[in-house]
């Protein structure tokens, strides 16, 4: 469900004499005590594509001042959005910054937008109707200005083409929601490591982004708007760079994993078990990105289908879909002995084991994988809390993992498994929720097709479960997943 992201070149044009310039990220986070490594403030000055080397005096002074501020503080944020510490647990994706997955904003936020946010959203409104042209021009600039990058992308750009720009704009749109934005970007920065992204790669992307936006947002583009985008992109890139640098101290950019078993459950659904080449820490309910040897540089996301195991093995449920390069390879081509690559774990659909609340779990199709992992996790923690699992599928044959869940039910009196087979061409899990209950005091977990999640969330809210107790991966990401 993932697509590779750009890993932009780090050879931007020369900057101002004082070392400042456009998109000038630090290469590492501050060291304890406030000191930095000798190259910590190495800067890569840039100019926008298609413009003269020297900007107007007012703009140049503005950029030089912003650069000096970045050297002092590391990250620019609007005055209305002070940087707050990230949550202890990753609640966002590991995806590239160019995958449009952003956690939902907390309810009740009604603060007026910052001046930069107003300018950025005005740009986005103007380019929205011609987003395909903006994207095409962006990649044209990127590959012409930095041809060495092309080999880092998949040969076919169909799946990748719009994700980079779309997610970058999504991140920019959330610039005022600091807790959400920082968590999102930190996960993206960590995930970028598997693509080989370095700190000095970010300026090229920023340069081409400004070039594409300024070409297609002529009605709203001016020096003030340009400066707002420079500040915003600098913020985005710095958070990602710092997160990647910190992550480098404790984990590899990817893991190799050998397929040890391949169980074809239906004509188009398989359960794969793999053995990582080194310990792989994750939590039940999370997911990872996966790359096959048959489609290099194409990554897709799959949830872990079991809780962490003492033998270190990992399991995934994969359904082959039409034109799904990775899914078809995993279902119909992968065999024991094949070696895959795994990105870092991500996702916040995990269980709070300090709570006694019941769990209401909805799994549709292969979305049952993280639900099964959550059930195993509850069992291993030994807390007798009620867990209700609704397992939905189009046909009885598609309930390919029902026997496993029923065995778990037999050995755990607190677990109730309810299979739901659709008889009318529509997934009926929301109807099943309404027929049971009440669900007061339950936390809800949903995993499955985007339509099921949307209707499931509505049904859960109607059943009295508050939004903050409903957990699922972003619907927007699922729509963009494709494979």
C-alpha cells in the first residue's frame, strides 16, 4: 500500500555568502547539552527554479533573516503553533512524506489559522483543479535538475506520480496543528531512511516544489506567499531530518526477512510468515512497509497478523488484487527461501493494557490480520476484559482465518467471535454492530476496506462510542494504497 518516495539530490545551487539560504536543514538533531557536531549547521542554499540567482532585496533580507533564525533554533514554526513534545508512541504512519496519511485532528480545535497557513491554503485552492499538471511539472523539474534521482524511483511511475506532491501539500496544510504534524512528520522521517534519504536531499525537493507551485498558482503567488512556503517546507524537512537522525542511533533503515512459510488460504489470499535477519520490535495492531525482490523500490503496507512472538517470526495476510504488483507477487510468486525487505513498524492502532475497557473489533477481509494480533496481545497480557470480534467478508470462503479465531475463542472465555457474511453485495458489519451491544465502555478497533471503515465509524458513533475511543488507520491512506 506504500509507494517509494523521492530521495532528492543534495547538490543544490550555492547560497548566500553567510551560509544561509533556502531550505537549509541541520544534518542532525542537537546533542545533549545544546552542542552540535561540527557539520551540524551545514547549509545548502537554493534559488527557485527559473529565477535569477539574486532575489529582490526585500526577499533576500527576509530569507537571510530566516536562515539565521534556523541556525539558532533549528526549526521554524508559526508563532501560533509552538513545537510540543511528540507522543511517546507512534500514532502515525511510517509512510514517506509523499503518502497522504495524516492522523485526524483532535476535536475542538478552533484557533484562527496563522498567516502562513492562510497563504498556503490559498495556493492549494488555486492548484487543486490542475493538480495533475502541478505534479507532472514537479517531477519534470526534479528529474531534469537532478537526473541522478531517477534511478531511485520505480521504472513505472503510475502509482508514485501523485503521492509525493499530495502528501507534501497535506503536511503543509496541517502546519498549524503542531502535535499532529510533528507526530506525522517524525514517522515519515523515520520511514524515509529505507529509501536512502539524506539530510541534504531535501533542498532539491523544496526547490522543485516552489518551482511547480509558482508556475501554476500565478493568481495568488507573490513574495509573501513564496516566503511562507519556504518557512513551511523548512519546518517539514527539519522535523523529518531530526527524527531520522535520532532513529539511526537505534535501528537499521530496513530489515531483511526470509519467507519461511506460504499458506494459500483462498485462490487470491495467502498467509506469509517471515524470519527477520535481526530482532524486529513492534506492537500488535501496527503495520510495516514491504518490498519484494521482483519489484524493487515499490513498497506496500501490510499489518502484522500476530502479536510479537518468542521465535521472532512475523506473519502477514495478503490478498492479490487486480493490477497489484506487490500483492500478486506475494500471493502467487513468493515461496519459502525468498527474501523480502521490511521497513520500520508504524501505526497507533494498539491496545492500552492499563485499561479494563472492553474491546469491540471489526475486521473486514484481510483487515482481520491486525484484529487477530490484538486478540493475541490481550490474551498474552492475561487481563480478563471482554473482546467482541466481528469478522466480515463477501462470502463464507473469504472468512479464511475464522478457524484460527474460533480456536482462540475456545481457549478464552472473554472472547466472542461473530462472523458476518454479506448477502447483498454490501459489507454488513455496521448492521451487525447495531444488532448487538450495548457498547458503552468499549474501545473500538476497525481494519478493512475504506468503505467499511467509514460506515463502521458512523455506526460506532451512533452506538454511543465517542470518537476518541475509535481506533483505525487513516482512511485517506487506505484510499491511496491501491495495492
